[in-house]
């Protein structure tokens, strides 16, 4: 009989004779609305994710710690000094392993331009570093970290009594040098030119290590190497100084390789070499400050 007619006293769910709470809120209700909205807003803000207001870590190398394997291509003349620097760097940076590839700078430059994986290149000559930079394979500008000069290396006791650069022009003296495209070879040619002599070597080596080996084994009477090489091998050879007016200084530049597999460690290693700890080691092996 009633069908869907609502019970007496209700119309659409609202009691007759009273204002609708939906459309006509009481003063008390209105008084609570403001504070509730504020509290709710504060609550939601407190529960929101910190990431909405805190920027994410940039992950730049400035905050990253060196780790992993670092591959350094370095001139043979740096072997003793860099071995020590590498050990100190590893100790100062736990988790880093430094692997060195020592060879003539020209050979190393060729390897790098042909795509050999390397993080850092330390050359014994700006000329060979230029090979890398001209190929756009260096990241940033190379920095000189040391310098070196030439010295004549002879067998222990100097049995041939070699005293001057001119003595190397004697055809009876078996002289060995580096190939002209290798820094130590270019340095030897500069010394011969400055001394005004013509020297015909019995052998031209691909790196300074080959010169040292042949002299210390008695396969040659003398060779032109770096001052640092004579110092590093003083237990099995002697040195004959080259006069300042006949000598020449070569600079040693270092650079990170473009797209280095271990950029963070490469940057840290270069900074270490240029810093006081690295410079102290280089000086102890006879290297001169960069010029």
C-alpha cells in the first residue's frame, strides 16, 4: 500500500522540520571544518614520501669513491716509481687494483689510438701524448707531472772508460739506443746533435728497458737512457753524466683516456700523481719537477 513512499517524518532521508545537515551546517560544524582541514593537510604532508621534497643524490664523481680495476699505460722509464705510487694509491683507496702496461710511449700511444682499453696514459714525451690528443682520445688537457734528462749508462766498473758523449762516436764502442720515434731515442739524438757527434748504434730498441738490458748483460758497452734509469739500476751499472750544454729535458704528461672504463679511479690516480705524495715518490727516483 505504501509502495516506495518513505516513512512519515522523512523526506529523502532528512527529518522533516529540521534543516538538512548537508546543505545547512550548524555553527559547531562550521567551527570544526577549518581546523580539521589544517590537521588533515599536515598529516598528509608528514606522510608524504621524502623524495617529493628531497632531491635525489647526483651520483657525481665528486662524492664517489674509487673502486675496481684501474688500467694505466705508462712509459717504461716510470716503472719503478709508478709501481710504488700504485701500491700507495691502492693502500689509500681500498677496493682499487692498479694494473700497469709499461712500454715505449710511442707503442702505447698507438695501442690507445687503436682502441686498447686504458684509463690513464702517462707518456715520457709530449710528442707521443699529442698522438693521443690529435686522435681525440684524451679526456681534458694533459698535465705535466715530471721531467727527465739523459745519461749514459755503462757496464759496472765502466770497463771501456767512457767519459764523454764524444766517446760514443768511437766505432769500437758498441752503443745501443732507443728507436728515434721513442722518447728516449729522440732524447739520444738530441744529445748527439748538441755534442756535435755522429753515433752509429748497433741496436735501436723499442723502449728504454731494452737499452738497459743489453748494457747490463754485456751485449753493449754503453747506451743513452734517462737519469732515473741509471739511478734505478745502479746496483748493476754505472752512469756517465751528460754536460748541461749537451743535455736536453723531456716533459712527462699524463691524461685520462676518453670514455675511460674507470673514470672515478682514473681521476683520483692522476690527482695522486700530481699531488704531494706522488711527487715525493717521483723525486726519490730522480725525476725532476715538471717544467
